[in-house]
C-alpha cells in the first residue's frame, strides 16, 4: 500500500521532473549567486536542511511541486544529490489520470511563457528544459522589494506575473527593468491587484 505519510528520500537531482513549464531565469541566476557565496561546509549544511516537496508518480518518477528555481540553480552548479520530501505516493495511478489528479490538488501549473494554459504533455521532463518567463522574475524581485507579502497560495508568484503581463510591456521589462519595477510597485498596491495573494494595499472605502 502507498504510504500516507511524507517520506524523506535522497535522489539524483537530474532525475527530478518539473510540474510547471516556466521559471524566471533571473530568479535562477540570483539563487546561483547566493549559492556561490557559501563555503563548502555551508553548502553541505544547506543541502542537508533543504527538502524538495515531491509527488511519486507512475513508473517511480518523482515530480517536484515547488522550488524549481533552486533546483535548476543547483543543476547549473553541478550538484548531484538532493533530498525529497515525498508528500504523496501516486505511483499506483494510471498515467492517463496522473496529471488530472495533480491538477485537482493544485500541484501542477501548465502555463507557458505567455501565460497561456497548455496540455500537460507540454510540461518539460527535465528541469533544464524549463522556459524563461521574465514576468516571473519581475514578480519575484517585487516580492523581495516588499511589493507584496509571501503567501502559501500555490504558484502565487505566477498569479502576480500574469497580472503584470497585460500591464507592463515586455520591451520595458527587458530594456528598462528599473522603470518596470517602479511601475510594478505602483500597480501592486492598486485596487486592481486586491484579489492577488499577499496583496498589501488598502481597501478603498
């Protein structure tokens, strides 16, 4: 019988499967810079204390449901082994139903770099194949700058990325990032953003 309790396992990082299509490559670069500042001992400690939340899927494959940016950064830093916290064992489910169950639990985000929902088969099989979504990088930078609060809502940063996608041009984002950040900060406190997780604006009376 599948275990009902989370389990810790050690796996090869290159064997992990993503549950989303995109990442913010600037976010990945930031995590690489943070990693490079750590001593060898500090890196060992960081890895021993970090668990990638994952689901066991058909064929014994492991699908991580968070920390894709850190995982990709570690791959680029040539880290080989990581620890997984297996949240649920779905290895017994028929492959044809696996992604439907994942979607029901909000463990998958099948949206591309344009914010459009795709078929589940568009999800890459390797972390290295994740697409770049610069709006996801903007959302991450804005959160660190205090534009909104960290929230436990699944894929909350992607909701913010989609909010900015229709309000900030890609040209501004890629060529005038400081201006894009200033505009994003203003938008983040607006009433239009009040439905988003972590919103810290003021409700209009």
